[in-house]
C-alpha cells in the first residue's frame, strides 16, 4: 500500500511539472539515431585521443570537456538540442575513457568492470526512484532530477563500454559479432513496448543502455586494424565521419524541434510515477 507521504511526494512532483520546462528531449526516431551515433563517436574519439597523445593528458582533456558540457547544459532553463547533445557527446568520450582506465591502468578485467558499472547503474536508478518517485524522462523539469538523469547516462556509457569490450575480447566474439548480439538485444525492449504493452520507462532505459555497447562495437569494427578483426579505417577518420553525421542530426532536431517535450498534465505524471 502506498503511504500518505508517498502520495504527497507524487502530488507535489506532479504539480511541479505542470507548466514547467522539461530539460531533456522526447523520444522520436531521430533521437535514437543521434544517440547511436554519439555512442560510436565517443568510442572512436576516446581511442584516437588516448593513442594520439599521452593517455593521462587525454583523460584530463576529456574530463574538462565533460565538465564544461554539463555546466552549459545545466545553465539551460529548458531543453535545447545543441547543448544537450554536446553533453551527450562529451559523456560518450569521457565515459569511454573511464571504463578503459579501469581496465588498462588498473588492470581490472572486463568481466569485473562490467559488473561494477552495472551495480553503479542500479544504485543510481534506485536512489533516483526513491528520491523522485519515477524514472520517467517526462518528469525531468528540475536541476536535481536532471542530475539523476546525467548520472544515469554516465553510468550507462561506462557500463556499455566495458560490456562491449567484454564480448569482443573476453568472450572473443569480435566487434561485428558483438554488434549483432546487441542489435538483437535492443529489439527485445522495442518489441515489448510496441507489441506486449511492457512498461515504457523500463523499455526506454533498457534500450538506452544497449545502444552504448552496440555503437561502441560498430565503431571499433570500422576503426580498428584488420589484425584485430576491424576494417582498418582508423579511429580518427571514423570519429570525424560520426561527428559530421551527429551535427547533421542535431541540426535537424534544432530546426524541426520535433523532440521538444510538452510538459505533461498532472494526471499523466502520476501515471508515470505509479508505473515505474
């Protein structure tokens, strides 16, 4: 049975959403396209930077860019495509570096790092749900809720990077076989939501998590040398092509505003809160 306190929190949250500006995009087809491109770009760019300069300097640059991007995003009072996707891109780069540092610098096996980041992601979800009463992206209208959102995004990128490396190297499946597995896995929440009436919030975050190892596996497949199972195009060229594609996609979203969310009515917000 839901306690009176929980009812009060839900009612307060719902009332706060009414008329408030939402700070993240809605889910349209272009969202998934740009999200997939950003995950691949983060992998390729991170690998290129770490190989092109002293790794410690590359990680420092990635961290600073990550902080700058988040500061710009949090200064926005509502969702704006350019700052949001810039933040996603920088999270992609730094999240990749964080996962790689754990393996390369600290010697943590991909099996363990994947598990550790999965636990971290679960904890973020748990605290977010306990604090705000919902994990719905349709409720993110305050800086605190957005902080939970970005903590989740960072955790998904780090875990996805480790998971992609786990399948490619630890299980020795290679880049494209790994990509095929993750492509098949991402269809499960998509089909569950579309045909089986599964919880939309759970399906969204499941698909969001899987986009990371899927994009990373494809980026490695195109960029890495043929001696390691890749096509040998190089991390730098792959990153540049992906950046150009992301810019085109974000420009489309910025012009059309097709992903700008309208603040939901209180009844809809209560539905999301009770659903997940």
